């Protein structure tokens, strides 16, 4: 049985320079997978490639065994792969509720996620639904961005740098929602610089450095030294 | 009393200018595209209505209803297959391409219809008027003004109350993120330009029935449309109506003082607004 989504020797460019060199990752149904790595490791380029913002050769990305690497973003999201982009990217002239509605634009997809269920997941958004999205705090904006992606009822939710610029207590609130999102049926890929947070929620972890996967497995399989080595490129024995 | 009469004529003329400008404003608002061929497309639509009237013998209003979907299709194809290719960070390509398009349309019309000036006959409506106390207003100018208000109300409903309008606003904010929502920006832009061409058809109906037009009449219409949009403030449709009215009043007041001053006073009003309110009277930020 093919994976929900997998990349095969994916190479991709960030602008003019190559950011990813032959990356293989996979995500199976029901899983939450974390991709960690330092700035410039190629994590966001990986997410943008899967989501179709960057298009590649078709066979480099497979969704349920079918090649989707060459599809553009509108077709990728129609297949049930939604991205919460880095920096949230809310629509500034739309209200909170309109931002959520636009996530389901032009389609009626059966599934657990509707305006009501998203307001149950993040009650504060219901109170603020008539506000311009950009009038919200950073954490609330991140909730809108997650809710907006969920409105398409994706099988696969890609989350790029959720905790960037947020206070630890807010990050905890947001991650608390992930068990519910996962229970509702979505498999999740989380890109994080906050390693502790990523290890806590993930079933499996990929660590990237300079455009390559340097470590992969279940969080329990490796210790801090392994991660340090994969993250920064230092040899484990140098840290012991 | 004649001053009030002049004012009324100016306001009603403003309705026509608002119709010239509404399509331009819509397209600019959604894709930041300045269409230099806008005026020529109005003239093209006027010729299309003229052809439908003269070959099928239809009433001009019915002819405009026939022409509107054709113009929508033209706008859609033009945007999807030509203008979308010019959009990007650089603002120069769309300017150059639409400038070229303007020349192509003018010369195409010149080939097809000669340089003679034409008029679409609206029958008895042309001279009909209603009197309000001591002043009287032409029925056509009144219908024009009502159409402008109707167009702006309808556009606002579309933009703020429908799923398509939501996609318009989202795409206007951020094209890449809109595509992540499943919106196809190229289709959204094509629909927007198609809608603009429907408004252009309405504007052409009144242009053609109220005044003479010829293949080279487009650029002057473009300037009035620009001035109305800029006076009103970019991105606000009601502002565009206000801009049209200010331009119309300035022109009729100028003409009342000295007929030679009509166009000049309109441009001066525009320059004064630019001087004191460079962002226009009702910029979108103040909405």
C-alpha cells in the first residue's frame, strides 16, 4: 500500500539556488511527522514543493502512489493536501471568518471541518470573527491560518514554522489542538525549529541540514547528541 | 437657477464618467493592472452595439444586452491568454502590451469602419426630458446616472457578498496564498476582466447614444476614466462615482463660463485634487 505522501529524490530550488538535494520522506495515514532543522536547511522549500507553490518533476512527489510533483497549488489542495504557510499569510482585507471561508473556496468537501467545528477548536476566533484578520494577536492569527487550511478538510496538513515569533505559552495552546486535528483524520507534517516541541508531538522525525535528510526515525530512537549532530553537522563524539 | 441647472448636468455627466471608470477601477483593484486600452475597448463595444443595431434592427438597449456576453468573452480571452502573461513584479510589460493593444484596436476599427464619426440612435429617448420645477434634465443622462449607481451597487454586492467576490479580494491581497486555497488566480483575473468588459459595454451604450464617436475616441475616454478613479481614490468604487461627478461638474461649470474651457477645467480640478490629496478623496485605507 503506497504512503499517503512521499518524496523521491526530490530536488528543488529556492529562487535561483538549489535548496534541496535528493530528499526522501514519507507520511502514512494517521501519522504526525516533524521536519526539523536550522534556518536554510530546506524545510520550507520542501513544504512549498509538496504544496505545489514550487513545481517539480511529477514523479518526485507521490500522493497515494500517484505522481503530483508537477501539479500547481490549486490542484494539490483539491487532492486534500493543505499548507499552513510560514508567516501565516492571512488575507489582510478579509475578516477572520472570511479568511476561514476562503479556505474552502469553490468546493464543498465532506469532512469534519466546518466553520462551527473550527470555532469549537479555537473558541476565541468565534468571538473575533468579524474583526480584520490582521487585527488579531500573533497566536490568534496562527489559529486562523490553521483553521483556514482545515476548511478544505485535508487528508494531509502541512504546517510550516507554526511557532515562529510566538510566546511559549501560546505555542503550547496551538499544539494542544493537534491531537484533535489528528484524531479527526488528518495526517500532519510539522516543520519546526523548536525541537522539543516537535519531538513531543511527532510519531517520526526527519532532521534536515543543507538540503539533505541527515537523520530520521522515531523520537525515542535517538538522543540529544544524535540530533545535535544531524542539526548542526557536528560529530556525535565531539559532544560526548 | 441656471447655476443649479449646470450643477445637475455636471452631476449627471459624472455618471457617464463613473461608468467609463468602474471597469478600470475593478481591474486595477484586483490585479494592479493599468489597462491603457480601456478607452478603446469602450469604443470597440460602441461599434459592436452599432453593428448589432444596424444589422439586426434591435433597440440599442437590447443590442447592449446582446453585446455584453460577447464583450465578457473577449475580456476573458484577452486576460487569460494575453494580459496574464504580462503580470508580475515589473509594472512595465502590462503598460506596453495594453498600449500596443490600444493602437491595434484603433487601427482595426479604422480599417473596418473608416474614420467617420458615428452615433447610435436611441429614438425619442434622445431628446426626452423631465422637468423638475424650473430646471429640466434629459432622460438619457438620468438613465446613465441611474445605471452608474446600479453598476456600483451590483459590483459592491458581488465583491462583498459572494464567494467570487471573496476570491477577488483574497487574490488581490496575495496571489500565492490564494492559490493555496484552491483559487486559480489566472481564472479569477480573466473573470474580473470579463466583468469589466460588461461594464464597458454599458458605458459604450451611453457613449454611443449621447455623443458621436469614431475609432480614435478611446484615449480621451481613458483619460476621463483615469481622472475619475484617481480623484475618487484607488480601490473605492463609490469614490470612483464621486470622482466622476467632480470631473463632470468641473467640466460643465467650465463650459458654462466659456465653452472652450470645458475640458481644461476638468483637468485642472483633477490636478488640484492630486496637489492637495495625492491619494484621492476616498482612498481604500479609509474605507
